[in-house]
């Protein structure tokens, strides 16, 4: 009863606050507050795209009225209040964030708006339409109602290209095979502009470097047709178009400056002619025969904007240049063909650098803590754009969360070296198959020492060789035909030995300490375009391990599941990550994700290696459950068993997430979310009853919901999420859904409210 009374008081206070936000008393005697306008458009016939046209016309209604919240002018009220001598802190605070100056009716020009609506209708082919307006005043407020009657639109009868004897006229005529203007189309200035842009792009591809779409003009004639509402459209070149714009251009000379600098003394630079290109540099900053592979332009070719852009992209993707500028210069001599000189100005980055980072790390497995990283990088190691990097790392991590699993901690040391060649190292020449960017060849070696506090120590060695490339702006590929991972489990404690003995599958996953395989990753990412309403990402990966090791075993040893004395893993693994973002506005987004992963052990393996297994729960997964606390399946570990952390991993993972993101103020953002998912085993494990994947998998989905805060500072995001479970997969049928939501109970909060801290958005 006490809670209900307090809620009524809060509601009453809120209502009184809104009532106090009335602005009527502040409006000057001779003014009317403008409340906005309405527009009603009637079409005399069914018109394709009429809804879009109406929305366009509504966008012409000016000015915008003051904004309302729950029917009240909160921002305007705060503005008026701050004009008083004693405005109060609350009004000043609201005014600073949301305050608005009043929009009075005297700022409205209905006749001018009528002209704009009429003009826009004519631009869309509705000539001789009618537009009217009516002003409505009520008390101290005023609105305007606009009405428009759109006549039957004019439609295209014939498109005629007026031509002369110039080659460019012939190109324009040939281009009409793919024109966007068709017989019967409504008169539309925007479509005419798009057609001019299309023609300009096509002519550029034909070598017309100096042409501009402004040199084209459309003229409509309504008198020479059989119908009163038809028109003929004439396309021609404007008069007095510069002669240099009417001829195609050829590239005479190509110059490349690999270490371009405005301050560089050009007299001290050497010039080398290679493949009909002049490479001008002081010393040998970049080998000419290697740099030449990235340039698609050839002397004697016509100007080509596509190859020009691709050449710049390919040079930028090397990763050695701060700026890549391609400049064309008109040469003086020219007849029926123009002549150009192409110059590539490449400004290199600093060749050597050392970077030290002290970080607060948050991993996908919900471990967090401080880490120190020191990296050395050498760009252009062998004067061919090669990048060598060596990174040493030390970190201490602990389990972020509450409850029973706060005791997990680890210490790790690592050293990793990578060498990236900005070209394809392959036994046959296939780099000509790649136009957008030249694939890079990457080799890597590394060692790592990991001490999981009080349980075990792990030494690992890894090596890889592969290729990575961008097929276009959005598509990314990575293929590693050689991937080696060697793990050595040492100094296990009796406690951890007991864990392994109780779970043979887990023991087997740790014993498979040699992984030799290959993997491939594909990603298509359109999430980074903030102006895109519908943004999405598709990422898919596949990996195989064990086939090569099995071949070596059969070749050099006896079939005992070991190669060179090491037990190796055999498995196939695929995963799919789909993300879709509906951007409602610049700051509001509905983000969704679906993830599916499948690992299939075969041969002597009964499960995936521990490092390759899936887990569910934590800040990047189902946030209402602690790290690795879900599954597998309906399995529920013994109460207060912190070591079940190692048991709750599987070969299959399914997960879905939805999150509404919205601004609070400045760099502070909010979120409401719901997550669902679980993991399963491929094979039955007696130590984990209920963990095997079955046809009733959907009954074993864990679900949670919650809210979060994000400190979003440009490209750096600190995330805080609070979540509660609403479906428990380990409870009996009929009892899995629901929660008491007893927020007043300390015990309930401790057992159900899960706090997550992480760096970056979850998806």
C-alpha cells in the first residue's frame, strides 16, 4: 500500500509539472504562437510515387514549429522562464539542453510557401495545378492549412537527341540504348538531372576528361504531340562549349613520386624509366618493379576514371602512404585528341615506430584487467611495402561479474611477430585477377605463456601463413592455408586434475595439443555507414584441422592419433554472424544479431579442442547470465561449483540479440536489450547430462533482458549493462519462463541481477 501511495504521489507531481509548463501566459499580446501546418494533396488520377511526392511537398512547409513533449512545449517553456529574473535551477538546466526560441506566426509566409509548392509540382510534371492556404487562429495560437490539387501530369512522348558531326554526338546517341528516360514517364526535373549525370559518367569512361554534365541541356516541347498532356524532350549540347571538352583524352606520360614532399629538392632526385612510367625518387624508397604492379594506367591509353580510382585505391591499400594523390595535367599540344600527363604523388608514413600501450582490456570471454603492450613496426622493410611488426605483451585479467565466479584470474605473457607482404606470394601469377586491391600475404609466429590462477599453466606456440584482401569497399576475405597451434599443458594442480578426471571429454579437449589446419573468413560489412537506414553485416568462417596431420601420421608413423609424438585434433568448424541495424535517426538504432556456430569432431576426436569450443553468457553474449554459465543444453552444474566454468563449453552455439540504442545527452547513450541463446554438445557426455543437441533444442534456450549505459567518445566506447534472466534452460518444463522480479530483495538482486562491463558495443 505504501508503494502504491508513493507512485500516485510521483504521478501527481509529474502532472502538476506538465501543467506548470503552459506557455500561453508568456506569449506577447500582439503575437500568435505558430503551431505548425498541414498539407492536403489531391491527385486527379493515380500517380506512381504520389506518396513520395506528398512527403517532398510537406518538407517545404516552413518554418518548423516549436517541439512538443507529451503535448507540452517543454523547451519553449524553459526559454520563457529563463527570461525572468528568478528562473530557477531546473528551468535553466532544461533550457541549456532543450531550450527553444518561440516561433511566432509573423515568421510564416503562406504565400511564399504556396509558390514553393506550386514550383515543386511543376518540377514533377503537374503543370497548372492549384494551391491555396487558410490561416486558423485560436486564442494565442495559429496554424495554417494548405491544399493542393495536382493536375494530370505531362508524360514523355519522344526523346530526340540533336546532333552535329562531332564524335561526342555519336557517343551520346549510342548511350540512349540505356537511358533512364522512357516513353510514358512523367515530366520530372530530377530524372533529367540523373540522366545528365549518367551521360557525363559514360562519356568520362570514353575518355572525355574535360566534359561536364552542365554542358548538356534538355528542352521540352508540348506543342508538337498528338496529346495535350504529352511532351517531346530534346537533348543537345549547349552553345559555346569549350573545344577541349568535346574531345577524348589520351595519357601521354605517367610520373610516379614514391616519396613525394613539397619541401623535397627535386634536383637531387633520380628518374628511372620502368614499363613506360617515370619513377622519380631520391635513392630507392620503393622498388619500381613492385610499385608498378599497383598502377593500372598505361601510357597511350585513353583517360579512364575507373582505372584511375582503382589505381589510387590499390596504392592506398599498401598501407605505407599517408596520402595518395593522382593529378592530371592538360598538355598544351592537342588536335582531335587531347593529351594528359598523370602524376602519382605518394607521401610515405614514418618508416619505423615504437608504440607503448597501457590498456584496460575487456575480452569476449568476460575477462578484464590491465595489460601492457610494446610494439615495434617497420614499414617498407625491404623497399617493397612490406610491414614487419613485433609485439610483446603482459597482462593480468580477472573475471568481471558478481556471484560465485569472481575468483577466476589469469596472468599471461606473449610475443608475436608478423610480416605482411602487400602482394600475392603464390607459385603461379594470379594477381591480375584482383582489380580493387592486391591481396596481401601474411606470415606470423608467436608464443604465449598463460597461468590460470590456482589451476594450470599453459605454453602455446602458433604460426600461420595466408592471404587477405578486399574485393570491394565492403567485402573482405582472409584465407590461411597453413595454421599451426601447439599447446602444452603444464603444472596442473590436484584440483584441476580432479576436474579433468571427472570429465573425460574435457580431458580429451586439453590433450589435443596439436592443431594443424586451414581456415577461411568472409565478411561483408555495411554497418559503418551512419547515413544508411538499413545497415547490415554478414560474416562467415570455416576451418578444418587434422587432415594434414593424419597424412603425416600415415606417412611417417603408426596410426595412433599422434604425429611427431603429439596428439592432434581433427575437426571441422563453421560459424555465421548476421547483424542488422535499423537506424531510426542519427542517434537511435535498433540493432539485431543472429549467430550460429557448429563444430564437428571426427577421427580420434570426440570434442573440439578446448580453445576452439563455444561458450555462452557474458557481456558479448546472453548478458543476463554470467560468463560461460549457460548450458550445454539443459545441464545445470552443482551449486557453488566455480570449476564448472570449464565444463560449460560446447560444439554448437545458437544466439540471437536485439537492442534499442538511444541518446541521453552528449556522449552518454542508453540501451534496452534482450538476448537469447545456448550451446550444445555433438556427442553425449555423461559428466554433463542434458548437454547433447536434440530435436528439442528450442526448449533449452536461455533468455534475458536488461538496460545499459554507454560512454561513447568517438571511436572509444565504455559499456555498462545490467540484465536479469527471464528464461532458465535448466528448469523443468513449465517452470522455465518467468522471474519474481523482487528488486527490493537483496538476495534476489545478488542471484539475478548481472552487471557487465566491457569495451565496445556487443554487436
